[in-house]
C-alpha cells in the first residue's frame, strides 16, 4: 500500500527558497493539464508549448507575490489562461476580454433549437474516434470566454470555485458561462447525431 | 407547448446537470419534463453532452518531447521522470546480485560463472556479464 493517491500539497515556502526538487514536482504534476488546456484554447501545438513554458517562467518570477488566496495549481491555471488569451488576441486582435459581461445580446441564441433525442445512440457511436474529433472541433467553435470555462470545469474537472478563482470571475458568472457553453455544444452535437440516428420507421 | 415555462427552467439546467439543484426546484423541473417532451429531450441530451465530454480521451501528460523541452527550459533536466508512470513497470526489477534466488525458476541461488555472468545452477538462467 502506498500513499501515492493522496499527493502532498505543494510548499510555497520551499519553492520560494529555490527548492528545485519541489519545483520539479510541481511541474511534473501540473504540466500535463496546463498543456492540454493551452492546446485546446489556442488549437496549435507550437503555441501551446510556448504557453506552457511561459506559464512556469512567469510563475517563478511572480511567486514572491503569490498571496495564497487560491491554491498554487489554480494560480498556475490563471497564468496559463492569461497567456492563452494573449496568444489568441495576437492572432485575432478583433476580440474580447475576460472581464466584460460579454455579448448580452447573444443570450437569445442559447434557446435550444435542436430537439432531437439522440440518447439512444449506441455507446460505440457516442465514443467513436470520429465523434471525438467532432467533439474537439465543437469546443473550438465556442468563443474563448465560454471555451475556457468549459475546459476548466468539464475537461479539467476543476470546481466552480476554482474556476472562478482562476479566471477572476464570480461563481455566478462561471455557472452562467458554463451553461451557455454546454448548451451550445449540445446544439452542435444534436445536429451531428441527428444525421447518424438509425431511422427504423421512415414515413411511408 | 408551454414555451414560457420552458424558458424559466433554462437557467436551472446547469445546476440540474451537476446534481446541485435544490430539491424543490429539481422536483419542479422533473415534473415539467414529464409533461414536456421538448424539455425532456433538451435536458437528457444536455446531460449526455456533458457526460461524453467527461469521458477522458487525452493522455494525462504532455507529449514526451514537449515535457523534455519544458524541463530543459526550466533547468530541471535532471528531474525528468518517465512521462507515464503506468507505462513503466510497476515494480522496477532490482539489479540481481550473487546469492539472490533465481528469478526464473525460484529454485537455485544465482552465482557468478567466472565471466561476470550471474547464472542459476538449477535452470541455467543467466543475467548480466560480458556476453549477454
């Protein structure tokens, strides 16, 4: 029996003291999720790798100012998200900021339109490679502001509170964005699966 | 179709999917779903959408070469561990030594054969040395 399942929290004091072993442990434990998040945010492996490296370099520099109001991991996410958004802004300067209560006028667009019951889809189809590819593409269709919330909550499984802390948003705002993201994805998936539904009873 | 009531429920759907809706609202929503096929489908497919995305697809780690370059950039090369602990043997075999029980037949005790090879006198298992 090992205790490997309950990882030790990271010691900010050790990191501040320049403990490289502790830093390596932090990088080892967090680089996977951070890379994955960055990759899905910017949809480009090279940019994602830059973001990954920048995140830790910035974290090292900013560590003395770390106030411990969130966990170290959440704080790293925050840096990575900001880096990702910066990359996106560079690529498409026409857009967004995380703070604005975006596109209120858009709200109507989230009314469910696709009403197809695809719950009976065979699991093999739901989890096929082709479906996976579509799922990833669908996430890319979300606006960055919705995408980041969805990725943190539903892909990386952070709590609402952690997501809110990492993004500097209220929990209410996180929940609202999460729902919008999920509803938009549901629309996309419904359209996708509607074409693949078995049709035992065509109208004669 | 009670469009108005359907809209009222829209805001609660996130909490419902996450199982965090208050029991009272939950009962109300489920009551409504029993009567409104449209909402039943929307809610069911919304739940399933979230479930599908919850099914892990990615490797937990960044690709090995990305990890390598990251560790190098951070001057942590000497701490680089294999990317996926699951892919390395759970209990790495310790180096064998003379006198150890033979890992093959578990009968004989390993001994050097004179050419730096550890050999089992019982089954002939050989390990290490100059010629293996």
